[in-house]
């Protein structure tokens, strides 16, 4: 990886420690998990979880220039994957397409619930769910799995 970041991202994570969506993931372990979470800079994509060690991976350009709502929702989504990793779950089970993978469905459901709690419209949530690595057909399946009406 390109390096570890501590101060800026860890400061952000510590501010999120009181967020209901984050506390719902880790419950009483929230403070400890966020304090000890390793964060790595990457030069590709947006954000993810390293399936070898459970570190949160963040593209610095996205962190600095991305839409703040999308960034927050991505952090919630990826922290859900951190919890799945901690529970010994297989994050990238290749038997499933991305949008059908149980770990992705669970993480997206949690994230969509948070988006709805924030008051985002179905259209805004749909826009959030669109990514360049899934087809229109896959997006339709994802949206159906999330119970978001276009």
C-alpha cells in the first residue's frame, strides 16, 4: 500500500464514533475499533477494506474532493465490511456477482437505511448506488435488493 494515514482520517473516524449508523455496527466496541482501525492510502478507486488484514483503504483524492454525503455513506458501508472481516466473514466471495454477494447486500442495506435516515430521496440514493463497475442490469438488481424505488 502507499502508506498509512492516521491523523486526518482517524480524526474523522473519531467524530463518527457517536453516529448511530456506526454505533449500530460495532455497538459497545465502537470506540475501541475506531481507535485501533488502521487506515491506508490507496491510489485507485474510492474506498474499501483490505481482505487480508481488515484495514480501511481510502483514496486520498476522494477523501479530499469527493461529495461529503457520498463519502460519509461510503465510510458507513466500509465500516460494515470491517465488522464482517472481524467476524471472520469472506468479504469477496467469488461465487457471487458483486451486487448479489451477501456481504455487499448487508453493507448496502445498512448504508441505505442511513441514507434514508438522513432524508435522502430515492433518486439521490439511486444516484449513490450507481458506480462505474456495475452494469445497468446489476444496478437494477441492487436497487431491488435495497428496496429503493426509482
